[in-house]
């Protein structure tokens, strides 16, 4: 009885700690959102932003904030959360700390289908906004299936090292195919694809928010509910099976949800990498390996990282703009090398 009371006390303390971290991260996200709404070629003061949000701004301020900046900022928040949670799931089901939808080639697979679509249809067609996430899902799904089949070994599950090697190889093959496809594009489409591949948040109006939001609303809560299975999978397939988890069934469900998040994000944001790597790692350092807490914290970390990167991308070379993916890569590549060196040690 005393032992149970002690366990409950520790759990309550942990929950309070997690809620405190979530509150701090949420506050930082809100502050960065206000700064991002203020940042651009035409400057809006924080007071003007707040006044416009409550309907007191001029027509020009309303146009800048509601039609140009706010949709893009919301998309950055959604994509950051989606990619971070997707990376956290991949790291959990593979027991590989370096797993990430960008590094494994899942983003490239989604991008290949987007480039194929652009090669034959206009990206400005009304239906393309809602069709692109489904096309990206097909490409990401096929890539994820190949990674799973080629890195899986009976009785041992997914081999972490083989998974990374398979992902790198598939990324190289898919990138080559995308380069070949771009040769047949006209100059305007080629410019769009080149910017998209660098990780530009090109979908920046409310239609793209509407296209992306259902994927986030459905898949994020589903993954949060299934987080306990990731904790079981981290113990190893044999132990997870021993405690009653349907290992393969749950692994495939979580993989499908992770791929869906990554595909929907890529269809709007292009090839942004490293968010799925950095977000879960920061969350793990803050609150530990329990996925029940890790995944929501990772979502906030991913949103914070991507909004900061997008704000810097719009601010550094005004009036020009750097693709957001390049800013994330500048942050993420050194961190990836650090993790690689740490895992080797």
C-alpha cells in the first residue's frame, strides 16, 4: 500500500513538472508568434498587431496580418508540431535516436509525388491544394514500406543501423529521380520546385491551412493516445509481446500515422528536415523518455523551432527571403553531427 502511494506521488510530481514545461513552451510559442507577426518587409508594431487581432487595425494592417502573415505562421506551427511528433514516433518504433522523416527519405518520397503532379498539372488548380497531401501520402507510404521491409529482420524487429542506411540510399535514389523530372519543367515550375525542395513554406494562405488542419486534428490525438505502445516497443519486441502488446499491428498503425503527418506537412512546406530529429531530442532532455509526455512536449518544441526559423528566413535578407528549410538545416546539421558523434562514443 505504501509502495503504491509512493508511486502515485512520484507520478503526480512528474505530471506537475511536465505541465510546467508545457506552460513555459506554450508561452514561448505565443511570444514568438507575436514577434513573427511583427516581422516582415512592412513592419507592424506589437501594439498594432494586438490591435489588429481584435479588429481595431486599418485596412492595410488587416491585409498584412490576416491575409499574408497569419496563415503562414499558423502553417509553420502546425508543420513544426507534425514533423516533431512524426520524428518522435519513428525514433520510438525503430529504437533509433537518429530516425527522422527527412533523413530516412520519407519526405523525399512525398516530394517525388508532388513533383510528378507539378510536372503534369498546374499547382494553382483549385483542387490541387487538397489533393497534394494525398499524393504526398502515397509517395511517403511507398518509401516507408520499402524502409520497413528492407530494415526488418524476423525475431529482431527493425534494425536501427540498417534503417538509417536504407533511408539514406532511398533518399539518394529519389533525389536523383526528382532532378531528372525537373529537367522537363518550364522555367516558372522549375523555380517553384527548386524553392520547394529547399524547404520553403509555399502554401501560405487560408486554403492551405484548411487542407492541412484535418490531418493534424485526426493524427496528432491518435498518436498521443497510442503513446503507451511506443513505451512498450522501446523495451524490445519480445518484452513488448510478453506484456500483451500487439507489436506488429501497433507498430504499423503508428508508422502509418507518422507517415501521414510527414506527408501532409511536406505537401505544404517542401523538404524541411531536422525538425523531426531535434524536437523529440529536446523533449527527451526536458522530461525523459516516457512518450506520454515526450510527444506533446516535442510538438511544442517543433512548433517553436519552425516559427523561429521561418521568422529568421523572412527577416535576415529583407526584402528577399531565405527558404525556411535552409535556416533549419543550419541549426539541425551541426546538432545531427553532435548526436552522431555522441552515439559513436
